[in-house]
C-alpha cells in the first residue's frame, strides 16, 4: 500500500524482476483504491 501523487491511498500488486546485476524491472499487475478498512490500517501503522 502507498499513496498516489494526489494523496490517495492505493493497494498495488507488483513484480520485481532482476534483468542484470544492477538493473531491475518493476511491473505493475494491478492498482486500486484502498477500502475504508485498508485506509484505517495504513494510517494507524
């Protein structure tokens, strides 16, 4: 979970792939707005 540039709390699913010793690719699988319960959990830490 994290925040967008507009301050919205999002749930993001991603995959990190190492393509060489120093490079990696991050592929976004899905992103959606957090539910009220997820927002509370995120803000409470």
